[in-house]
């Protein structure tokens, strides 16, 4: 599977570090991925939407753990590369 991650914005926030997008097999674009510094380290959060009762629900998510790992790795590598360029 071909994944191409791009960082769309670097954010100067305590927890939220950047927004990213991932193109899958030159056929599907996932936008609104967040890079977050959490209590246990940096992680990737998939796009979500806030419901009427204030809960957040994912609107895009990998079905398998392997795909989640590949997406996370591609996004974090793109983030590191972007930071080096700055």
C-alpha cells in the first residue's frame, strides 16, 4: 500500500502540534489528521466531529492495527521531516 503523508499546518499549541493529510494509493485523501503530544508521547488522531451532545466521534479510522501503524508512521515521519526543514 502506498501512503503519502503531508503536513498542512504546524500549530504552536501545548498539545496539538500539527495537522496532516494522507493520500492512500493515489486514490483516497484523508484530511484533518492531528498530531498530538499526549501524556504517553506523541500520537496521531484521526479526523473527528463533535456531536450535538458534546462527544467527539471519529469519522475516518483504519480498520486494522497494521494500517493504523502505517498511517501513524507515515504522518510522524512527515512531521519530523517538516520540523527539520524549518
